[in-house]
């Protein structure tokens, strides 16, 4: 692992343990060249996933890109960061276990929305507003109206 401080490629692992999410390994590292200490996280990757955009363009799946968009949607919500990490790891495991290496971006978006809907409605609406490209307030009204339970008229 390359030292982020001096660029030395010969760093030493001083401590290794499971991370809080129990799906990655946290390693404390030391650089003998500059004396710098830093932490790395290793994750198991079952297969290389490729995202197929609606335009047909293909790009490597980027967990951090999905994580950023989810964290933005969940910003200032009363959800523990560890819970969000677990949710993201669950989504990635679900994508990896689908059996396909090429995954349409629409499928990824739907899985993220489905997961957010179970965890936090506000985060779900925030994510949906970007994912579904809301253009005006009416788009929010229609979307939120679908979330509300239907009231029966015979009551």
C-alpha cells in the first residue's frame, strides 16, 4: 500500500481487525520511510460490476459515487452513519449477487429507492427528487401523494 504522505510503496501493517460494519477489514499502517501512520479499509469484491447507463454508455460501478448520493439524501436525518454504511453494503451485496456483471443504472436506482423507502421517508423523497429529475413543486406533490395511505370514501 502506497504511503499517502511520501509515496513510499513499502508500508507495514501494524494492526488488523474487522471494521464496525463487519464486511470490511480495518488496517493501521506505518511508513518506515517518513514515519507516517494511516488507516486503510479492505472490502471483499465478489465481481467487477459495470453500470449500463440509459444512453447505453458503460462505466465501472463506483461504490463511492452511490454512497455520496445516498449520504446527501440522508443529510441531517436522525439515522446513524453505521446504519447508512450497512444499507450501502447491503445494496452492493445485492447487486453482486444478482449474477450479472452488467447492471442497468435504472435497476441500481430502484434498489436504492426501495431500500431508502424502508429506512427514511424524507431521505427517500430527497433521493427520488434527483433520481426522477423533479422539475417543479408539482412533481414533489404527485410523488408524495403516492406515499400517503389512500383514504376510503365510505368511512
